[in-house]
C-alpha cells in the first residue's frame, strides 16, 4: 500500500537502502539486527531501582496486575512479544518517533509474532510478522507490504508516563527486567542514545527520509504531542516542556 522506495533499511553503516533495491540476503541479514524481546522476564517493583523517577516507561495494566516497560530498554529492543492474562500482547516503541503503542497480536483468530525488519517508513519503525513476512507500520499498526496489506492490529490501552507516576498508580507493578541475556551487561541500558534526537530533527536533520508533504509548519518535526481520533475526526495536541 506504499511505494517500496519509501521503505528504507538502516544499513547500520551510516546509510540506508530502499526495499525496492534490497537483495533478499540483505533483507534476511538485517532482520532482528535490533533484537526484539521474544521471551520477556519481569522483576518486582524493586527491580526498577536502577531507573530515575523521571525516566519514561510504557505502562500496561492487565487483570492480574500492572507492567512497566522502561524506554531505556525499549530504545535498544523496540518490540516485546508476550502473553499477559491469555492476551497475546505486542509492546512496540520507535525511538525516532518516541511512539509507544501496545497491540493485541491476534488477527482474524491467528496469533502473530513480530520481529524487526530494521527498515523505516516515514522514519518510523517497520515490523514484520513471522507467519507471512508482511511488513507492519508501527504507529497505526497497519500492514503495508505483503499478504496482509491493509490489515490493522487492535490497540490496547496503555500509558506513557514517568516511572514515579506509574509507581504511584500501581505500587505493586512488575517491570521489564534488564537480565534478558540479549546485550552484554545490564549497564547497556543506562544511557539514552536518543535523548537529543528531537533537537536534531527540529533542525531538519532526519536520520531517515521523511516525505515533504508530511511536514507541517504548525509544529516542529521534533515536538511531542498527543494524537486523538474519534471516528473520522482527528486532533493533535502539543505537549509543552513543562508537560513532558
């Protein structure tokens, strides 16, 4: 449903290559180069002791309890596949957009498993489904390439907030563990490599291509906001520095 020239792979060598020109072996090599979390582990609330109070987490509340996903971990993994209270859950986060969305992985009665293509569309993460190889645009949860093109995942309620605020709401929360065995050493999660990226894009320095017609002078590209859709009506509300 999109031009294959506009889906671009991060080569991790300071460049990118469009899907239309990417050889099969390149596509295969880049899959899960950013390692998704296929087998998450959780600690009790004390396991978040390494986080600062104003660190951002993605919060998901289920019947059996609450779960916190620190952005400092998601920066380096971007995708979490899990089952929570019998619900197949996908926690997705694109550091370039600071976009956090939680989805139900069930589609037409089938449970999907998601990985990372290492590609981006409009500078937002593109995931892939293991079952059909379809490519999924992260923010709307929509398949844009492959057999499932046009299908959309169902969003689940979640919250983007600070670790302190999430703990106030859910003092017994579980928190995604750093002890996942995916990176060498827990300290890899201590820094935020995207902390100043919003300032870079506000100067027009995008890491990956963005269509000119998607830019809008009413807000700067790096400004954070809340998007609201009710039926076919859409609104955007800027988050000011004091709000974030």
